[in-house]
């Protein structure tokens, strides 16, 4: 398997698991929330995150995967201006459950087509 596809699969699972753990609340999934970094970025004066290049690279990778998951209908983006805005869809629950059956699907999500 190509390295970039393997990495995509790893990040996909981390994102879906993170959103499953927060459900039904929306959640932000960055490097820390995905278990990829212990670095604690500080907020700078313009509201951005001040962190290492490695942390920003991880954040960019996750954002790319998350964008694809939203486009495919696995994750819904509530587009909150501030704070968490991503939540699993019924399809996202189904895919995560197929990847790892220990992640349960809510009863109502199983009823949706």
C-alpha cells in the first residue's frame, strides 16, 4: 500500500474515533485531539495558534482528510465561527463501525438510509 494512502487511512480512523467519542457534541479534531501530539499550542495576539512547524504540518494533514470526509458525507461541518463544528453523520457511524465494530452506531442512525 502506498505510504500516503496508509497515512490517510490512519488519520481517517483517528478523526472518526474522535468524533464518535464526542457525539452528539461537535468537536474540533487537531493534532492533540487525534493523539498525534502532546504539544500545547498557545494562542497568539491575532487568535491563531503558535506552535511548532511539526504541529502545523499535522494540523494541515488532518484538515485535508477532514475536508474529504465532509465532502463524502461522513462528517457534517456545522460551520461554527468559533469552536467545534464537526460531527459524525449516520454514514460516518456506519463506516467507522465497518472499520472497527467496537464503535457502536446509535439506534436512530441505523434506521436512516
